[in-house]
């Protein structure tokens, strides 16, 4: 592969954009090398500014579940743009997509649109605090819920230790209200609840972790969290920015049969455009302004372009549940092939998968939480990433991110991916 134009653009970008990128993972800092600048995308393929083509296993970090430039979504965006790009007023399409989503997702009556997954999670926490009258929250080490201050907290010395900020600019006052538990470790959650009786407003979790690689919940973990929350008057928040409408039409709640109190969604409900949302039963959502005391607002919330794109994306998923069978089958085929190839190459690895989310961890022991994810051999991952990139396969540029498949990835793309992996020699 040649990356001459990408290298030139990156050199220009670092002069006027911090680090040369508008989101840190794009900088290739953890895997080395120069970021690849993309020119276009269609179906399962990306094309960079140097004309190199890649099979895409990021799919814009999840939302392009039907492939890039999906025709009904593109047509909807064009039609909406011809009528105006933003009104700052209500529009009919907002009602249509709200009706559609609330009919598909278990346990929700109402939904509020925002502009990003970060904003959705931030607003969900505020709503939970307002509804319960409590201030503290529990999150899990390794789970990412956006860059709001309350979520940029690293674990302390033990499960019951107050969190400490892991980003300058996050105050100790904010950090003290975020308590850290270990993913897939119910005892760590129980200990925190016992230590802070009557103080915890919410537990927020990625029902399938996607920001320490793909890590599934162990059997019974989500069910037990639900029971603990119900027993202690705590709100259970599912961050479904990744899993929403990807694992099933009703997301992780449908997939696992566990109902959360508040659910957060991201880019997929905008067809890949900037959007987010949070939803709950009417009793909870009635605490939001203008009908309730919890304030949340946004000039671009419910943007007509994003709503038109999202409606056509979500409707396509609702109209054809066979999409999920297809995605499950293709991702299972990739998993099986990678197992064979990496075993033949004598590489220590673990593969985690849930539906069409999958990741490879280069370590001998199962990966079930942030600590075991960090035990992976990042040097091997760096080599693997660049080997695959040079062979036309674009993976997430971090060992701590999940891969996402789309319906446009078929047998041909899987075979090319496995052929590239077959020649990897760390």
C-alpha cells in the first residue's frame, strides 16, 4: 500500500488540528504509523486518498450496519436537505422515528433526541439523579460512555475506593461521585452498594463492552445487576450506543432479555449522522423539561437530516429481522476462520464475539474485564493491525476496540480477510 497523500494531509493537519485528528483514536498513537485519510466509502469498502481500497471492520464504529452509503439513507438525506438543513423547531420526522423506536425497544415509552452518544449518557445520568434524588453513580472500569467529566474516571486501589480523574480538567469534586466496579464482577458492585446505601442514583454499563475490545457479559451478570438495582432503588442504565439495533431490533435488552430503566443510543439512529438519544418509561421521562424539573436542551437535537436518515435505517432493520441472522452467520464464519488461521500460526490469542461484534485479543487467558484486556500483547496487535492494513483490511486502530461487521461483508470479503491473516507472522 502507498500512503503518500495521507502522510501529506497528516503533516498539514497537525498544524491546525490538535494531534492532527478530531478524535484521539484516529491518530494511530497506540499502534504507530500515519493515520489513513479516507476519500469515500460504499458497501463494505473504504477508499483512501491514495486510491487504496479496504474491507472495513469499523463501519463508522458501528452505525453502518447495512454498509456505507446505503441507498435509502442517502436518498432520504438528499430529500431532507432540499427542504432545509435545520429548523430549530419540531418536525414531523421526529415524531415518526420516536414512534418507530419506542415500538421496537422493550421497556421504553418516550425518547429524547440529542446529538451524540456522549450527550445521551450525560443526560441519562442527570435524569437518573433527578429522578432518584441521589448523586453517586457506579460505572465499570474499561467501559466508555463518552467524554463527559463524570465518565473520565480511573479505578482506585479497590472496588470501594472513590474514583480519581484520569484526564486533567476533571475535578476531584466530580470524581468523588463516580464509583468504579469491575466488569463481570458482581461482588465488586454489591460491595459498593453496601458501602454507599441510599446514595447511588444509577449503574451505567455497556451491556456488551466494546471499548476494551469486545467483552460479553458472563451468564447471569446483567440479570443480577437488574435485581440489585430493583432491590436498592437504583436506576439501571444501558449504554447501547454500540449494541442498540445491532444485536437485535430491540438491542441488548431484547438480546439478553434484561430490561434497563434508561437506555442510551448513538449514531445508528441517525444512519451514521451525528445523533444520540436516551429513552425510558414515561414515569421517568416526565422528569425532563419542559414537563419536569430536569433540564436538557439542544438546538440541533432532532435535526431533520439525521432524523430522516435514521428513520430509514431503523425501519429497514425493523422490516427485515433476517438481517440479524445474516450478520450472526457471517461473523461466526469470520470467528471460525480466524480461530483456524491463528492456531495454525502458533499465536496465543482469544476471540470474543457477540452477534456481529468481535475482537481478537493476543493473550493466553480469557478476556472478561479491563484487567484481562490490558494483559494482551499490544506489540503483536500493532504488527497485526499494520499487516492487515497493508493487505487491504481496515481494523480498529486500537487493541481496545471492537470490530463491527455490516451486511455487505460476504464470503469474498471474509476469505480475503482470512488470507491476509494467514500470512501474518509476528
